């Protein structure tokens, strides 16, 4: 008998992609899927296909118990409220237990343990520990940085011809969000019994200089990497108009990269999906207009 799978954050980019892969790639029947979102009206298309759509908010623990009712496998996709997420995720874990879940899954990050320089790493580590403390079998998806994250900085760098970084020679194995979603869906649809941790990365860890060189070749644009300190990078971000509240978090990504906290390369995506994850060159090609400022 197929387990009922519940996905939170169902109207988000990752949640929506996971649901698409559950239905299309994994062939899970719509009546075996529950999609939870703050605004069910955004998932009318899924409801029309037979997916159960429910309202749920990480800030409403009792409401989550109702939203999670009947689900055997529950995927908690990490929320966007940095600084509040540990409390929110813990509420979701507690609600899942109360609702009778048989297995918990969570989207975390690589190496979230103490010592990680990323500002929100403790939220991920704390959530992982809360899940482990339930005694239920679990699947932890430690998602690497998305290729799509490059859209936050690379278009401006391409436009100016200079890419400022404090990551030094640290490496990142960027992965396509779609590849990560496909892997998550495959794991959720499987019959795993034991607890497991997957680290989902791209196929190759590259330095900023290497990424810039490949982007330059793909886009036909000269791109010089300028190495600066964390403080210099923070000052430049503020001068460029980046909201001050976001600057420490963005700089912490660079610090973590420089320290080797995100340089892992695994074959977990290929193990789960049977398909090698997309190389970064494909991202440059498919997003050429946005990266080159033509979108």
C-alpha cells in the first residue's frame, strides 16, 4: 500500500517542483499526496488533479496538527523566516508527531553542525536534532546551494565586468533546484525503512574564479573576479543598496565557502534519480538572457 506523502511549502519553488516530480516522475497517485500551503487558492490546479490541498502555517501549531492528519510521510520544507525558523520548524515536527506521522523528512543544508559560519546554520542543526529526538525514522536532505542563487549576484557582475567575492579559493558544487526536487521526490516515493541523510550537490565543486571563467565563455562577456575581505564585501554591498539586514547573511555564505563548508560533492542525486545532475554550463545557457541583462 502506497504511503500518503505530505509536502509543506507546496506553493513555493522547491515544494512545487517536488510535487511535480512526485506526480510525473514517480507516478504517485494524486489521492496519495497532501499539499500544505498558507494560501490554498494558489494550488487550485493541484486540487483539480485530485491532490488534497490544505491550509497550514508554521506559526499555528494546532492548525498544523489538523493539516497533517492522515499523512504517513511528512516533508517539512524549511521556511523563509530566518531567525524564527527553529521555533517554526519545531512546531511542525511536534505537529507531525501528534498527527501520527510514520516518517519525517526535512530540507536542511550541508554541514549545519556548530562551527558553520552561515548565520542560519543553527536553525537547520536545531531542526535536525528535533527530528532525531522524536524517535521516528527520518530522511534529511542537506541541499547544496542552488545554481539559481547565482541570479542574485551574477547579472550585476556580468553587467559591470567585475565580481566581488570574499570566498577566496573556496569551492561550491552548485546544483539545479529541479535536480534537487527530483531527488527529494524519488526518496519520498521509495520504501526506505531506516533513517538516512542525503547531501544533494552538483557534479563539480568550483571556485568563484572557475565559475566566472565558465560564465564568461558561455555569455561571451569578460568577467574579472575581485577578491576582497568580508568587511570590504559588506561595505560594498551596503554602498550598492543591499538592505543592511541581509548583508551579514550574504557575507556569511562567502565566509563559509572560504572555510570549506560547502565544497562537498556527492552522487546522491544520481543515486536517487538515476540521472547525473546538471552541470553549471547548462544553467548559464538556459538563463543567458537573465544573466546577460537581456531579460
